[in-house]
């Protein structure tokens, strides 16, 4: 490794059931350990970590939080040449740490052990989708954050990221290290390992780290209906009588309601088309064939 270059690239990946089923009656969520995998955004973060680690000659460490169902996806990453580590949870991911990203960020940072040079993660998880974890990790490490990147590459010795802006624009930024970068699952796919490496990693032991953080209970101080934010409204003009007439429409001419029927379906359609043409919704050229045609 060249002196002055990063020595540790950490990827915080999320293992989840990508085909979870929701009971339409009770709303209960059913997960299957056989369909647990990395989401496209998490897979893109792992691929970026492997590429940057190879370019820098640095270690690439992939960490996830969850139960033993995450060992399969982690072994696939292990076959790609990266180090893996799992933060054990007492219950399911969402029941213990997934409900609040703050203790989760503390547990993941504690599992790293040393100060990393670069931390990569998905821009949002596939199940909760809050996108708050990268910010909490950056706060715990005391480093800068580059969120929502669609590409991440080296230009010389400078790490350059690109993210989307409104109206199809892109923003390119020079990212100082150490940093926390969150990436989208766009344009990058996780590589596949060869058969010998996959077979060698199939029975490998996944290092497990006990979680030292716990989810803090949330106190509900009150609940009320959502109320939209106030907005500025122009002051009314005119006298109170004029405003009342404008609100009620008392001086406006109205077309009295017309009762059509009982008639056949063809006559009802002709009456409807005639009303739309009379009020300017349809042109006569479009209704001339239908009116009076009886079909």
C-alpha cells in the first residue's frame, strides 16, 4: 500500500428478506430466511468498497447486523475477497435495533473497532427506507458525509462522487477522507466469485460481534391529527356584501338541472355528448357523428 492512502474501507450492508409477505387482514409481516439477501443499493455499496479497496491496496470489511440468516450472504461476500463481520442481535433486526437508527449506528461503529478511512452504505434500506443511518454513522465517527451518490470513483488520488439533482442535473463533489458515503443501487452490480472461491467460503465461519447498544424506549408524549402548515393568504378586497355575494354566487346565472330519462342507453349518451359540446368540453367535429346517430 502506498504511504498516505487509506488502509481500511468499511461497508455497512443491510441483510433483509427481499420477498417479505404482509398478511392483508392482520398486517403481520412474515419473513423467510431463505430469501434474505442484500438489496441492489447494498450490493452496489459492497462493489464500490471492493473496487476502492483494490485500487488503494486496502482492506475491505463488510459488516451487517442481524441473526444467523445473514451468514449466507456474508459468505458470498467472503468469497469475493472481503472480510466480513456480523453484529448479533437478540431478536429480529426490526424488533431490537432496526426501530431506531441511533443505537444501530453505535453498534455498527463499535463493531468496526478502529477508525476507518472510508465507510460505504446504501442510501436507504429495503425494508424501512428512512435513509437516516449514514448520518448517524457520520456523527458517531465525527467525519463528513456524502449522501445519495450514483457513482464513486478515483481520479488520481482524489475520491470523486456524483449524485442526482433536480431536472436531470448531476453534482460532482470531491470527498475528503475520512468520510461516510451512501450510494444508490444504480449503474453498479456486485461481482460474482468463481466456483473454487464460492466452495471454499461455503463452510467458512462468520465472525460474530455482540451488540453493545440497545434500542432506547420511545416515549409518546401525545398524539393528534396531522395539521398542514399555515400558508399566507391574500387579504380579501371589497365590502362585506360583495364578498358574501362572491362566495354564494347569488348574482351568477346558473343552468337549472336537467332530468333525462327514462331513456335508452343511446339517447342518454347523446344527451351527455350534447351537454359536453354545449359547455365547450368537446368540439362539434368530434360529436357530430355521435349526436343523433343512436350509437
